[in-house]
C-alpha cells in the first residue's frame, strides 16, 4: 500500500493543474461544510469544486455522482474519493475520502461522550432543535440546486416525479426505483435520444454550466484513469485485507459473542448492503441494535440520528454512535469510555474502508465509459430519480422536524406519513422559515445560518426551562 500511495503522490501533480497541497486544503474545507446529509454535502462539493474552483466540469461531476449512487455506502463521501483519485491518483482519493469523514467522526465522538455522561440535557436538546431547523433549509436548498442541474427536460423531470411518488406514496423499495430508472435511461440512451444525455436537453439550469473542456482538469481521460486490471486488483487486495483482517482477528481472539466481534461483523455486512443511503438502512440498524444486540435503548437511535444530521460528514456516521453505546454498555472488561471509543473507531473503520474499495476497483472502468451513450443515458436517469429520492427525504425530514407526532396511514394501496396537526411545533416552523428566508432570499452563508439557528435553539431551551 505504501508503494502505491508514494508513487501516486509523486505523479499526482502531473495529472492536474491543481497543486496537491491546495487540493488538501479544499477537501478539508469541503469536509468542514458538509452538513445536511447527502443532498447538502453533494451541493457543497459541487459549489466548491465545479462552480468556485472550476476543477472539473459539470458532465464529469454528474458522471462520477451517478456511479457513486449505484454503490453501497455514502455517495457523497465516495464522490469525494472519486474526484480526489481522478485529480491526484490513489493518494488524492485516500486524502479526500479520509478528510470527508474526520470532522464528523470527531464531532460525533465528542457528542457521544456528552450523551453517555450527561444524557439528553436541556442545552444539548436545544442545540439539536435549532440545528435541525437550519439543516431542513439547507436540504431544501440542495434539492433546488441539484434539481436545476439534473432536470433539464421533461423526461428527466418525469423520472424525478415518478421516483418521488413511488417512494412517498407507495413505499417502493429504493433499489427498485433506481433499477427502473436505469433501465428507462438505458433504453433512451441506446436509441440516441438527447433527452437522456447528461447536460443536454432543453431548459438549461439557470446560470452558466461549466463544460469539461473549460475546466482545469479538461475533458481528456488521464493515463491513471484508464482501466488497469493489475492496479485495480492490487489496490483492491490491499483494501480488502485492511477491511477484513481486523474482523477475522477479533473473531479468532475474542470469539463471535464478544461485543467487538459483533460490531465488526454486523457493520461489515451493513457496508455491503447500504444501497439507497443511510435512511434506507437505519430502520434495520435500529431494530438489530435495540432488539437483537441490546446496544441501544428504544428512542436512542433518533438521538444518534440528530447528532449525525447536525454534524459534518455522511449521515451513516450515526452507526459510530451505535457502536459507541454498544461497547459502553457491554464493555468486555474494559473501562466503559475506553471500550466505547475503541468501538467507535472500529465501527467507522469497517463502515468506510469498503467505500474506498468500491471506488478504486470500479472508477477506472466507469471513467472509460463516460462517452458511452447507453450508459450515460442510464446514469442520467438515475441522477434524475435520485433528485426525487432526495425530495422524498426532505419531505420526511420536514415532517419529523416540524411536527412532534407523525402517524402512518394506510389505505387504497398507499402508505403515508401523516402529521398530527395539533403537534405542530411553532418554534421549529418559525426557525425553519427564518433559515429558508436567510438562505434563499439573502444568500446567507451556511455556517452563519447553522450558528444562528443553534444559538436560537439554545436560547429557546433556556427560556422554556
């Protein structure tokens, strides 16, 4: 692994006009601003990498995003790995992906210490209350931004609307929505329809769209991004060993019933099946963690989700909290905080090492197919469907942020989350509305909105108590 990274680092500067040191600073900035779940994170990355820095063009960005949407795991973090690898080879992908995780890991670890020590105290609850309102506005902004970029004609808009309705009204599983969208785009693209061409169609997004040729990276495929089976197998073998060796070592030394072995195996399995993002798998994780393993008490998963939603980094980082609390309560003879810290590191390791594996194994082959009409059509339709998916998540988030009680209604073949009107939280509504106005009307910076809403939430908590 060291040889691979070292050689990549030496050659990285030759592949892009962007110095590697500058790239590291920008990836750290992206990571620090990556609030609001995948929608917000992708929007931040697009704004900085494409709009502001102009490192890569719109089409190449969307092509990479489309591929990451098909993979298990957090698509935003994998997109950072992909772009980092594209620009600065293996070391670029490793640095971009690791920096994307680090702020969220440290933030959730700190909040987990507070949670385990003090519980859901008033100030912490007020902080989360305010941040959730801000995150709702940020996610809505992300839906609008990505929608303008991806839904450039009636066909893409129809795919997005169909995906939203399938999820919101009929609870169609996410993989089915993606497969159907991909098939529609595959047929359309193979027939040469311009409706399924990334960046084509009518009704372009507002504002200039950066073409690949106008970007610093250019539109050509560099030598390191071309398929190389030997390199792919070598780097994949190293990453596979880094992922599974600790799992095997724990099973052999501690046995399958030890909490650390259980965490390693469970979250390794989860890393392979988390298609559709964090929300698609969180219900399963919560059920297993509460009912089967006894790591969490009922309702604590929502507290962990609040941490993940209001800290930078992938939403799936909530599993770090699950592992932390599991080892905090089942210490295996260690000090509870030490056991919990080790479990948080282990959970993060087995969750995210596979993400690097998927990118380094498949990205060169996907990059080579960037001009394939059928594949481009399939991936473009998938991107449109994902806009509908994100809109569905935004609706879900709005319901659970603005209302204290939401019931599930079933009838006429539909399954709906219906808010109880009397449970409307007027403070949450007013704070969310203020955040929306600040972002959409006054173009307020994201961190300023987050800070203001957090302060307002803490102030409200103090006022009520």
